[in-house]
C-alpha cells in the first residue's frame, strides 16, 4: 500500500508540478551524504512518519455478499493511517527551490484528494479517494526541526504533506451456511404420572408440591431425527 502511495504522488508531481521538466522525483532521506551525491535538480518526498488515525477507527464488521445478496464472509473494517512526507526542493539556487515548493503547495491545495487518474496498484481498483493535507502544524509530539536533527542535515524550507490511507486488514471469517429447509414440528402429550416430580420448575424455590405435570415434546429440525429437541412442560394444580 505505501509503495502505491509513493508512485501515485510521483505521477501527480510529474504531471502538475514539473510539467515535463528534467527534475528528478526522489523519496530518499535528505541527509548530508545524499545531498553531497546529488548532481541534478531534485524534488524530494521523504516519508518520515507513519501512524494510525485512531479517530477514524471503526468497530463494525464489513459483510461480503454474493450475487444473491447472501452474506458469505465477514472481516474487520480498514484501519486508517497517516503517511507524513517531508517535501524539499534541491537546486543550485534558492529562488528555484522556492518556485518548486510554491508549485507543490499550489498542486496539493488544489487536490484535497489524490485524483483517480494518478492512482496506481492497489489504490486504482477500485479507486480510493486518499485525503491530502499540506503545510498544517505538526502534532505536539514532534516538530520539523526534530526531523532535520534526526537526519543530520541543515534546516531547509519544506512542506509537510500528509496522505490519509485506508489499510485493509487481511483477516476474513467465513459466514455460517444458509438454512435451506423449513423447521418441522411434532407434538406429543403424556400423562401426569410420566413426569417425575423432581423436574417441576420452582421445586427448589418453595413451589406448591401438590402439582402434577402434563408434557409436550417439540422436535425442531430440517429432517426427522436431526436438529434441536426442545421439551415443553406445562403444569396444573392437583385437586385437594
């Protein structure tokens, strides 16, 4: 899923920002070593943080149905993750870098979701509207300067780009088979003498001992001799 987001961003930037210019789109960490090896202009989208958006977590199950509308399996809903990219421009002149960043900012402000025609891989079938935010304040537990410190590089102008992605949980539970036969009922009655007194309801809770029982047996199931058997007992008070 993450590599599909990378390729979708690459396609969008090449189309709407670079417009055919010979500028490399990279996903490398912008460290001192990488900057020292670079010999041509580049636009770098470095994925520096992946975390779940817990505010979007759902608890209901998703039901998969066949052509007739019957439930065939159940699975957990997708989990939503926020992919944070550090967008930087690398050229010989700061003015050119600023122009690239301005073009990127305009591109991602125009597209609140990634367009369907740039989605690739698992994101394209069916198309998923991936929400995009740019240049918002980072969470309180991190700052952009902390990211640059961890990279060991010098602070540069940058954009904080966040793509919100649903991630499918590959866990499916098959649904129980359909009951295709109607239940069948059979009723029989017995005499009071056939019902032992110990089976009277309430015998342990002070019920009147002068009771006799009449029983009726119900058999539930699609075929004779199968299914669940339920015994229904009714009681009458003995004459005194």
